[in-house]
């Protein structure tokens, strides 16, 4: 069951919440899409590479939002 508070969650979503846990429905959906939820295991070395890749992608997105042509 769900309910709506009209307030944003700590991540900024304006969405329903689950009655039993109080968790934001959007946050739960996002978590379920992550590699951790599906049981994907990475070695420490691979995790470091994934973190660097995520940081690089975030930097690219910021540049694209500023109008910089990266392609």
C-alpha cells in the first residue's frame, strides 16, 4: 500500500511512499535498477574502475549541460 505526503524525499522525489516502510517509491525503483540489487558482484579493482567511469560520465554530462560539444 502507498500514501502521498506532498513532501519531497531526501533525494528530491515528489512521489508516493510505501506505507510499511515509509520509503519513497521512486527511490526504491532506482535502487532495484542498480547492480547491487540484481546480485552483481564486483572485485575491488573492478569497483574502482566503475567509480572512475561514473565520475567521468558525470563530468561529461555537466559539460553537455553547459553546451560544450563533446562528440
